[in-house]
């Protein structure tokens, strides 16, 4: 994109959203994402994380306020052009049609007339599914399916990834590998990521987190500053302690439950 | 590999088309036809086989698109109520003595009925500026029941002679096929098929879900509206051409997915070819099995199709629900 521009890549300005006849889900929300920034989005179930990501992806239109991508209103982009810059990864993956792994990953190239950067097989290799490239996704486990869609997202090659709980259903090994993969892409290509998360302990690894409560930002900044006992209590309505392990990493502890 | 299979697929379809043309209660030798046989071939067999091919293609393709749009592998174009609406309109036309357009009257009323019902289903399926699969499906099921009930009511209180024809027509009777309707019906089908094929990438994306489709750069609601229009056009034209012929729209996409995969770019044209070939075969069986009596093609497709569908249901990798 234009090298002269140094402002935020993605920005929500006073965005509000409500479904007709229902209460506000997102209330006057403003935040911006800088080039190469990694943001963890945390909040209780129903706090509005998914709605915020869908607003940022242009899937929902704000009833008030604006979403801007590269300093231009998001809705002024042609669909295909937007898809090359911005990619959304939904929380629920339910595919009951027997597409092969290769077919689904190949769909990541749909926005392009001339295939760019990476081949389908390279993307499949990046998520470790080389030996299953010809398999029907309907015959894969939940975690393997998720990796198929991660490969599709990678090949789509957008600079901004909006990921709604991409780690759900993944074994710890693939959680770590996926996060490392994203980190690598951030370093190589300067991609920006907003990721809705469930696991607070993973959020401690991010440079920046946003804690969401009732559709607005409760706290935003470094994990140490935001993920504190009192704020977590307010967001999740449960008392937890934030502790430091022997190697200096922060983690949350909820004592003995059972 | 897939190209080879596709080639075999088309070859089988062409063979079945030719078989339906030359075989039957009276076999015709293509290399030594008498004048009578040539006459039978050109004015009876050929239009009939062409009609079978067209209807089968329209139903196969619209089934493939509809199953994707609704994200439901059990959808059949008739589930939208288009065919029962067409049947009702045709029966009403017969009962009220609407013969203004001669032999074209039944197909014409049927097509008008099908078009009106498509608009009605679309209207019920519309909310918040778009078509929603669940609403379309439920609206179709509701209207289907309503039209079938009214149709039964009409049939039970009337003793009209024309109704036997109407009932036969409803079960997919190709015996009346001639060249009259073929040009206009083909036009609608070509438009529908063209739109469906041109949007096959978008259909693939929609099958993954609205969110992926949006993320991949498709205008979800606009795509769905175009596909619904294509389905309505093809189904309406097919019902007008030969009545209600069951199982093709449901079954063909499943057979094709099993043989050639689920990619809509292959699925849509291949389901069309398979549907055309299957109906040619079913019609051939229907008119050959106990001549001079002819079985309506719709019953033949259901009698062959239903058991095969149940067999497919047992195979986990084909119907993964």
C-alpha cells in the first residue's frame, strides 16, 4: 500500500451497532490498529467481541460511526479489493459438503485474478496437512478442519487478519504453532492481527490487549496493565489472581476449584 | 483424473441420449431408416428426448445450486413450493376452461404459477435487506403444503375430464412433448444455467458460510439473490415443460459429488448433464416397459432414484450430515 501513509491501518471511529428492535451491542467504540500490531480481544461470552470483529470486517454496518481501512471508509472498497487487504476468520466452522482440503485452501485465491505469493500446497504444508491434501474435510477432526481454514486465510494473503477464536478446538501444539506462524508473518510481512481469545493465559503473550465489557472497551494496552484482578473481575464476573511464574511470565490462577 | 472421469461422464450421457432416441417399443436403426421411422424420429422421439434432456438438465443444475445456497444437502428444487404452485395454477387453468392459447395453455399457466410462487417464496425469505436460507426453506415448505392441500381439494370436488391429464402432467408426463415449447423453455434454462455456472465460485464460498464468502470478497446477499433467480427460472421452465419430475434435483448433485467432487465449477455442469441423461433413461424405461401404456417419467425417476438415494445415505462420505 502507499508508503507515505503512516497512520492506523484499521480504525473504528465511534462505531455503534444494534440489531433492529434490540438493545445496543456495541456502544460508541473507537480503536485503531497500527501496522504490524498484534491485539488480543478479550471479554466474557456475549460481551460483543464477535460483533466488533464483524463490524471491523465490514460484515455488519455500524448504525453510527465509521470503520476505516488504510484511511478510507471500508464500505467504499470493492469487495474483491477489500478481500486482498482484510480477512475475517469466523468462530464457527461447519462444512457438511465433501470439499477436499486442497479445494478449500484454493478458495483463498478467489479474490485474485493472478495467483500471488504462495501455492496451495505450500499453504497446506504450513499447517502440517501435506498428507491430507486430497482428503475430504468432512472426514477430518475439528482441529484439522480449523487448520484447513487457517491455511486458506494464509493464502488469501491479507495484511489485516480479524480472527474470531481461531485457537478453539486446537491441540496445544497447534495453538503454539499457529501463534508462531502469525508472529513469523508479522515479522516478515508486517501483518496486523486482531484475535478474539478465550484463554487469558495466551493473552499475556500479546503486546496489546483490549478487554471488552458490554460492547465497549473496559481497558486497552499492555497485558500487565489491563489484565489485572479487578478489571478481570469486572469483565468476567469471577475472582481470579494474576501471578508470576518462576520464569517471570504472568498467568492467572483461580486456586482449587474441584 | 477428474478430466478423465468428466469425459466418461459426458460420453455416458451422450450414449443415453442416443439410446433414448433410437430405442423404445419400436426400435429404429439409425443406419437404415424407413420414411415412417424418420417421421417418428423427427416429430415424436427427438422433441421428446430433447424435452427430457432439457428438464433433467434444469433440475440437476438447480438442485446443485439450491443445495449450496441453502447449505442443505437434502434440498430439492421442489422444496421451494415452485412445482406445487405451478401444478395448482395449471389445474385452476384447466378447471376454469382456460384454453385461450390452445396446447400451450397448461404450460403457460404452470409457468405463470411457478413465477408467482417464486416471488412469494422470495418475499417470505426476505428480511433485513437479504434472502435467508432458513426462511426460504421454511417458506417453501409452508407454501408447498398449502398449494398441495388446495390442489387436492380442487381434485376431490371436481369431476372434470381434463383432470386426468392434469394429474398425469403433475407426475411428469412427457408424452405430449413437441417442438412448440422448446425454444422459449431453452431460453429460460440457458439463462438460469449461465448465471449458475458464472457464479460457481461464489457458490463454493457460500457453502463455507456467509462469513467466509464475505471475507473472500463476495457480496453475499447479491450472490444469493442471483442464484435464487437462476433456480426459480430453471425450475419454472422445467415444470412448464413436463410437470413435476421428482428426485432428479435431489439425487444428481449427490451422484456427481460422489464421482467428481463437490467443487461447484464441476458440480453444476455435471449435475445438469447427469440430470438430462437420467431423465432420458427414465423416459425410455417408462415408454418401453409395458407398451402401449406409458408410465409418467416422474414415477420412474422416483422408483429408480429413491432406492439409490437410500443406498447413498448409507455411505458416510457422500452425505456427511
